[in-house]
C-alpha cells in the first residue's frame, strides 16, 4: 500500500535550495533603476509629504482663521435673513417687559409661515410716520464696518426706524377701552392685562375700533409712556400692516443679567372669542 507522506526533496549538488523564489511584483512604470524594496519607496513618499506640509505655519493659521470668519459671516447672514434678527430697544414704551438698550432677537418666521397671536411682542417698520425722521448719522472712519456687521446680522439694527409693541387686536377683532371696571375688552370679553407696567396705573384713553383685514392693533406695556395705536388713530386708524412686521420678539439676549424668553401671556387672551 503506497504511503501518503510527501517525498522530501533531495538536496541539490550545487547547494542551492529547491524552494522556489517568489519575485516581488513591480509597480507598473517602475524601471530597474526605480524599482526597489517597498520600504525604500515608502520612506521616499514620507519625505515628500513632509516637505509638502512644511510650509509657513503662520500662513496656515491665517488661512484657518479666514475660513472660520467667512463661515461665521455666511451663517450669520443666512440666520439674519431667514430666521432671527437682532434689534435694540431705544425707548421705555415696553417697560417692564423690555428696558431701554435691551438687545432682542426677533423670530422672522412670524407672522409667516407661523401665525401671529394676541399678546405677541412684535417689531415693525415705521411706514406710517409714527417716528420723527432719523437724524443723519455722523460718518466716521469705521462707519462702514458697523454698517456691514449690521447688514450681515452680527450687530443689532440701530437705525431707530423700527418700533416694538404688543399685539392686542388681530384682524377682525373688536377692541374697546374701557368697560365699567376700566378694563380693555376684545370681542366683548374683558381681559386682565398682567403684562402692564405695575409702577403706574394706566390712564384711561377711550377708543372703539374693529381691526381691518391685513392689519393689527398694537399697544405698549408701559401704557402711560407709549405712543402706540391709540396715539395715531388719525393715521390709518392707528393700525399696523401685517406686511410691515419684521417678526415676533423671542428673547432678550443682552445684557446678560436679563437673558430670557418673552411671553405672550396666553392665559390673558384664552377666554377671548374669535372675531366674527
């Protein structure tokens, strides 16, 4: 019976091994001069990479900083254009809700695509002439820098041609001041305005209005120091066009000790019926 053991090769007379030598495959394009051990080629490539990355580190650092700045400016511009915009408060008409020189962020998605609600604090453009003409700004050597930062949204708008008030009446609402108890009524329902500045008792200024379609009726929380819809009834009835709204004030961002979200007091308006 034949054995299954492999035959051991006999040694050659010239002393060479019978084990075949496996050639190292050469890289296409290698010539006899360039082909060589793998580790030699790796060492050459490493030296080339090191030489390539051995540029001026200061220039590399400046490129990184410039990239970060460009990205920040682009993001700020997109946020300011489509999501939020910064404003500062120049007057006391919304005390205690907003103080003079507060910085606020305004949600630009209200009133579209998200609906406006009674009680929302809104910023709107002065297209009705409520404000005196803005004085010409003194031009300094760095005015263009400030204007540019405002344009991209890195600084709040300080043009002083915007106003901030609280929405009291939506389109179709019947707003009256005041009932026998001195309270404001909306669609026949008296409301307890807990957001009004408690430092002073509001003076009674009688009015009886129905808000037209596409407009709102606005009032300041510091009722005795606010030139709001009541003070401008000779101009378009005191109403503000919905298309003039920049958006809903969402948060106080500065100073740091006043950072907070702004409330629209839904409980105050919960019992108000819809307009007929």
